[in-house]
C-alpha cells in the first residue's frame, strides 16, 4: 500500500510498494528496493495503491462473470489528484488503466491487467441545493436520491436507473437509462449533468461543461471511459412527489401489449413506464409498470389513466423512495439468498427504433426459451422520448418518424454460479446472432452494458458519422490509448 500509512494489513514494511520496475514490468517492494533494484518511485498519495492478491482478485471480474483480467495493482484514491498522479505515472510506463464503480457491466468492459482505479472510494456529496447537487463520481445514485428526497423541498434526480446501487460516474460513462424514474418526460442521466470534473488520459484535471471545454464534456458523457476518469459531477435535481401509484398490467399477446404501451407513454398523468417480458408459453408474456407520482391527499385519477386499455390492472401504492428502490430490494434479496453476484450473466442490451417495437418483438419472441432468461433473469423494455436525449452518446437508432426509442434487455442469468459447460459460449453466440438481426433488420444499436462480442470494425460501424469525432477526442485526451482497453474500441 502506498499512502499515508506504512503498512499493508499486518504484512510489515517488507510488503510496502515503493515503485515500479519498467523493465521487469512489476511493482517494487521496500525489501526489493533495499537490494539495489532500479525502479521508478511512485508518487505520494492521499489514498492508497494496493497490490495484494485478494484486492487484485476482487477486481478481476465484473457482474457478468464471463471475463477475468487480474489488475497488476488497485488504486483506492483519496482525491482526484491521486488519480491524476497515477495517470501520469502510468503514462510514463505504458501501464493501461481502467476505472471501476460497481462493476455492473457484464463482458469485461471495465477490467484490465494494468491499474484498476476503484472510484467508489470517492463518495462525498459536496453540495445539494434546490436545482443541483455536486457529488463525487463514486457516490451511489441511491444515496444521492435519499439525500435529495430529505431536502426541503423534496427533490430527486430526473432519471434513475432501475437498480440505483450504481455509481454516478459509472452510469454517466455509458448513458444511464431512466429505468425507474425518467424516460417519458426527461432524458437519460447524461442529459441532466451541468458540469464534470475529469482526469484525462494525459493526467490533467479538467472542469468541463456545455460552455467550458465542450468537446471533452460531450465525449466523456456516454463515452465508455475512453477519454478520462470522471471524478465529480454537478447533477440536476427536480421536485419529487411524496408517493407513487403503479398500475401493473399483464398481457399474453404482443399486439395488445404494444398498443397499451404506446397509449400509456403518451397519456397525461402517467410519469413513468417500463415493461417486463418472459419467454412465450406461460399465462402472461408481458407486464407493463405504469406509474403516476402524486402528493397526498390528491391521488391519480385511475379511470383517466386506465381508459381504453386492454388489461385490468393490479394497483400498487407506495412512498416515492420505496418505489424508486423496488428493484434494489429484489436484487439485494437475490444477493443474500441466491449467490447473485457469482451467477453468470451474458446480457443482451440494445436500442430499438420506436416505430418498430411490435415488429421487433414479433421477430424476437419466438426465438426465446425459458433458458434464455432464467429464473433470476428478466426481459425489460424502457421507453425514451427522443427529444429529451440531447447528448451524442449513447448512440440511439436513426430516427424512423416515431418520437420514441426503446431499450430492450434480455438479461440472461444462470441458475447456479457454475452452469453446465458451454452455457456462456452458447449465450454469447446467441447475443451475436440477435444483434446482427437487430442491426440489419430493425435498425437497432447497441447499449454497451451487456455481452455482445464486438470488434474494432463493429465499433466504427456503431459510431457511424460520429466516429471521426470520437477518434479525434481519443487522440486529444488519451493519446497513448491507456484507458478502458476492455471495450476493444481501438484494437488494431
């Protein structure tokens, strides 16, 4: 450990790292340094740099448990300056760097055999006012939502992912779909950022916004960690209602489901909508969650919300935060009872043009079996009004005349942590086939949190007309291509 302390656990001074051997490509302990080994001394840090085997093993996998890369060291930063110092150090010695929040990608996107920065150690809320909060990148959206709701008046981020136990920096790096709050009347999480603090791949600490270094601001939001490490963000906040009434509507056929889904996302008085689906064959294949937020004692007009729909709803009425954290409650229970963190998760996540959802489901659903989702998995659909998605990344599908786009997830989860041989390979091959059909037949694009094998050529096609800007930003802010190599975007 390098930092203000002199020990790594009880290992003693012999285990303290003092530098890096650029020829042997390894870290140098105090004991080895005493032997006269040539090395480059590491900078003094506010946090700590650890190289013990347990810490490195914990950073070797992500949520998917499909890819394993053991980092050569793990930085637990105490400040943005720590990250900048180590970025400059790694640049001098050609050490690749990746950033880890909660590691909720599923195909090794954030893994590295170089330096792993655990950004969750930066987790303070620096200010919280009526319109914005300035937070460290390692703060969880759940913690920000709790603090905002406790403010007077009550506030909330305009968009919250379905699972809120994710870091601000992590979701801003991929886009941040409003899975449980947002989508109908707001953009993605990247659309509600006023300002960022970023450590670039050159080791520079930069404040950026729409008006200040806008090229970096636009590249980093949804930029998959390719240009810098987000260390702080100024997030917009809006008023929060006290309660949430959710209407649960079940469907056995695609056509009725799609008609009601399109009705609800356009209906006055409905604040949020998402849907679940399962493999065909059961009593119901689709379930819509349509939610209206309200203040006591003025509940939603149920008849106005439900007028003309094909399904009879079940109604669930809760407090706002209970609703916002409802998926966290389910996942945390699975974590305690079903070894959730160790299950294999070859997820498939794409954007679908809004006018083609029914046709896409007609194509997709007959291919799915219960094995494709699993007991602990889920099929999910999230609507996004295109007019509110203002950032260049993530890449939404080309407009098709509809004001909507949809994220569709086939979140496959294995039954055990040690599934039968070939399970992962089978599902990755399925994902590759599904994506080719999604792109070529339906004009869909990748939402890059899942497990779709992509080559550098695939990435160039994905970014399309934005590729030249994306590549130019890489040359400007990470010229040595040290950051986020796990994506494979700039592989030769």
